[in-house]
């Protein structure tokens, strides 16, 4: 069914493009060229009328067939049952595809009335509005394609860009067969005006083609960015690979078009009235052959477009990285003197290569080709050195997008799984110092080290699923694909990211961090006042003071925050108080009503934010006792943890004016970082 659908879409798109291109060629190229040459255009108009009628019939029939296949696909019924009234009505009126199909069928009927109701006795019998209707017919395809999946201003931009892309493609690629037919007709025409018509046709079509190609390149880049977006999606998804195939065909197509523009066009325009018939016919024959090659390549591109139209966009599918390496620019700043030296050497070789190529461009002597060869070789060698310095191992899952959001529930689940499966080797703090890890070669990794954060979430997912190999053989770390489902493995990765952030978070103090970097894990909560929200809901509106408390140690501090609540409210600060144990809420006995005391959701929130308890004041690797009785965090309006106060570490927000000063600092600053993504990377 998929192959048949792709072929039908190709036939429909190709015939619609040919209808638009032939009409555009008639009105913009052929008719003005014949008038400029002093030739009669009635015969060409009659041919165009017949061509438009048959082409419109093909567009109509392939549209009907495509709609039949779409009904069967959407309703998941056999083709024999797809034409039942309830199935037709459901797709026709209940889907965007059906509504766009109805509009396009209406355009076809109006267009058919125009070209089937005309008489062929006058030279201007083909109505000019037929070109406008054909353009609308092609551009309307954008509203039922991938571009219609956006929202807001992006939806408008995507639809406008893709519609312009279809218009340019239909006008150029659909006009190529019409040009080839017209050149064949000129070849057999009266030589008295044929040469003048050839020159005017060549001049006009080259300008039209140049405008269409420019529009195609600009809109194509935008469409690729919105539907693909990344290199992994380009090379690791079916949609991206189809686009690469399309680009591979576009390169020779542009090469042939450039040959026509830069070589054949000047020779044709240089023909004088006294030129003999033989050279003009030879040029015409060559131009026609080149145009036929262009049309054939264009048909291949439209076939790929038909396949792309039934393939999910790369942004909506998981990429599978096809290479065993990837480039990691962070290794330059890793502190390795060897890598820095290699990269510096690569830059020198690249500079030498560029100098050689500049010399080739400036010199006009025999040594210029030697400089070109030396320059290319130097660039290649420098690129090879840089590749060896930057390349690290990669896996098919390296650029997978996490299937589970980075939130408190996921991190808490990952924490539980870590204790069950990994703590015995990697240790309670993730430092690689677990009891069962002693004597293993290689030793268990320090999951809190910087190099752990340099790996992508997809790398971690691959190792969790398949284990880690040492010199191509199975290592001491096993794969957990059989014992953990996919969601649990992503939960584990979210926990590992939180663990790494917690180690880096040792630097956070009661003073606001100047650069936002620590993402505040989202969590859903319900308060004793029956307020149900999530932490993310406060973004853009309020600063959040997140308080982890326990009783009786925190009672005095909660009283201070209660007394300061009017001042905090005036500064647009939301105080969320999360208890160590749910029983602590019962001990409060209705006190501190100005604070938002979290009841539901408190367990996960406490466990996750308690990970951020590490500080420089601690001795050893883990705090002792493990969890402080009281902690406070300032979370800015973008969703980043910007400051932290742990009373056992010393003075800080014990004086309320110090807390108010840091809140004022957050209120004054402008947003300097985008809102955190919902997934780790």
C-alpha cells in the first residue's frame, strides 16, 4: 500500500506540476516570444489547450485515486470497503486532508470549466486565469502536507514557505517538458522567425528558471530546518535520507541548468540575423537534449517528493546514527595537552591549504596547479588530524531523543533503580567506589565526573541497554535491556543527569549564580489549600522559593517565612514548602497558612531536590548526615536553580534581608538563557 500511495502521489504531483509549468510557459514564455518574433501563436495556443485538458484529466483521476487510498489508510479498512459513505464522509469532513482535497477539487472544476469551455478558433482562447488557478491548485498541497503541523506564527511561516517552494518547483520542473516540446515545434517551423523565437524563448526561460531556482534554494533550506533541524536527523532518519537523495539529484540538475545558462544561452543570443540556419538548428538540438535531461532528473526528484510526503518528518522520528564516531568539540577544552596540540597542528595545515588555494586563484603561471594540489592535500591532512582529535565513539542510539521528560517522578524512579542495580558497583554517591566494583577492570566509572556529562543521553541509553565493551569484548558492566523496560532506562538516565548536576552544584551558595545552568526538575503538587499546579506553571510569572523542611528543626524558619510572606508576595515570590515526611504536615496543625505547604507530590520532590545537598564545606564524598534537616532554593522565572542555602553550612538567608537582596537581583535581571528543555540531551 505504501509503495502504491507513493507512486500515485508522484503521478498526481508530476501532472499538477506539468499543468502549472506548461501554462506558465505558455503565458510567460511562448506567447510573448512568438509575438516578439512576429510569428502566429494560434497553433501553439491550440496545442497548449489540448495539453492542459489531458493533463487536468490526469490530475483529477490521480487525485481521486489518492483520496481512495487515503480513506483506506485512515480508516484501516480494505480498499473494497473504503468507499462506503460513512468512511468517505469521515475522511472528507473530519480530516484536514479531506477538507484540502475538497478545495482542490473545486479549483479543478473551475479550471475545467475554463479550458474545456473555450473555442480554439482564436489565438487568445486559453483564459489567463487558468494560470492562477493552476498555481493555487499546486500551492494548496502545502495545507495537507507536513508543513501544516506547526502552530502560531510558525504555522503561517511554514505554510507560506512550502507553498512558495511548490510554486517554484512546479513552474520550473513542470515548464521543462513544455520547453522541450516547444523547441521541437520551433525546429520544424519557418526559419524566417524561428531563430528570433529561439533567442527570446531562451532569454525569458533562463530568467524564469533563475528566479525559481533561487526561490527553491531559499525555501528548501527553511523547510529542511523546520522538518529536519539537525545533522543526526538528516543522516539517521528515512525522511532525512530521502532529502539527501533529492539533493543528490538536484546537484546534476543544477549542473545541466548552469551549462544551459552559461554556455548555450550566450551562443544562442549571439546569433545574428545573417547567421546560417545550420548553427542555429544545432544549438536548438543541443538545448532540447539538455532540457530533456533536466526534465528526466526533475521527474526523479518529484518521485522522491512523493515518497517524502508519506514519510514522517525527521523531527518526529528517532534518528539512528549511522557512523561509529562523532565529533565532540568539548574535548578541546578538556585539559588534554595532546588534543590541544593536535588541533593546533590541524589549524596550521588548514591555513597552509587555504594559502595554496588563494595562490591558485591569484597566479596565472604554470605553478598555480601545483599550488592547488598542495592546498587541497594540506586541507585534507589538516582535516584528518582534526578528525582524530575530535572524534569519539558513537552508537546507533547516540542521538536518540529521550522518551521520558526530565521531571521529579522520573528522577525519583531512576534513583530507586540505581540503588537496586548500580549502587553496589558505582557507590551510593556515584563516585565508582562501590563494594562490588573493587578489582574490576576497568574500574566502575565516576558518574559525577565532567566526562560523564559530555556523553549524550543516547550514549547512556546504549550502554544501559547493551553494556559497555572493552577492546571489542564484553566488559564488566552488563546491559539492562532484559531487566528494565525502555521507560525505566530513561528514568535511570534522568537520575544520572541529576546526579552529575548535583556534583557540579557544590558551587551553588546563598548568592545568586550569574549564569543560569542548573535546571530545576519539574514536579506536580497539591497543597493543603487544595491548589494543584506544577513547578513549570510558575515560569515567566513568579520566582519560586522551594523549602525542604523537617520538624521540629524548621519550625522557627517557617515562622520567619510566614511573617515575611506579605513582602515576598509583593516581590512576586511563591513559597513552596515540601516536608521531609508527610507526618510533618500533621504536626503543623494548620499553622503557616500563608505558605504553600505541599502534600501530594512531596515525596518525589523532596528526594530529587535533596540530591542537591552537596557543598564545598563537606568532608569526603557524601554529606553526613546524608540529608540536611532544612534546605532552601531560589528558582528563577525561567526554571533554573540560581541559589541555595543550607543552614548547617553557615550564615546566609538566616537574615531575611539577605534573602530579599538576592530576590531583588533576580527581579532586576533580564532573561539570559532559554527556558529549559523538557528532556535531557
